[in-house]
């Protein structure tokens, strides 16, 4: 991995990006189920 010489030249993370790749969907689903508190999973509707 390359060392970042100046973090001011980096781009911020775009939290509104999405992916249609099944590998990414599987990872997000795993994180959602295993790493978030159970009460978050009980709410109906779309994931926040």
C-alpha cells in the first residue's frame, strides 16, 4: 500500500455511493447482521 505523502490531496469518502456487486452486498449484509446491535435489525423498512 502506498504511503500518503499529504492527506490534504486525498478525496473524502463518498457515503452516498453504492455497488451492485454481489460480493459487496454480501459484505454489507454480514456487517449489518453481525456488527450492529440487534435492536437496529428489528425496525421495519429500509436500512438507514
